[in-house]
C-alpha cells in the first residue's frame, strides 16, 4: 500500500493537491476581486473618482470663462452708456421720447400673427 501512494504522488498530482491548487486560485481571485471592487481604495473606485475629478476640473474652467465674460459685461454696462442704450433699444424696444420703434418679425411670427 505504501508503494501505491508514493507511486501515485510521484507520477502526478493527487486529488488533495488539485483541491489545494483550486482553493489557492479561488482565494487569489477573491483577493483580486476585492482589490478591484472592494473598499474605498479599490481600483474601480479610484478610476471613477479620477474621472469625476477630471469632469469637475473641466466644469471649473468653463465656469471661470463664463465668470470672466460676466465681469467684462458688468464693467461695460457700468462704464459705457452707449452700450447700455443699445441694449435697451435692441432687447427691450425702448426709445427716446418722440421716437417710434418698428419691430420686424421673423417669417414664422408674421404668419402666426396673420392667422
């Protein structure tokens, strides 16, 4: 009997060895899965956070540009009365006393008004 055991273990892996190898692979797979998904330090979480940071940085740049345009607009409105008058006339249809305002409607509005 002793010879049979040694012969089977020498010629190939035993079923016990195969089970150990499978268990080690399963444990390794679980460890890798945990590293990828698990916890706040997982690869997936870190990847997602990096993407979110990049998107927020782009939003920040866009908002900085918009703020700069708004600051320029405010400065111009505060200092350039000709610009204020032009906006008042174009956007709000305002006029000096005695002036008439003529509004030219786009084709669609003219058709709708005629119906």
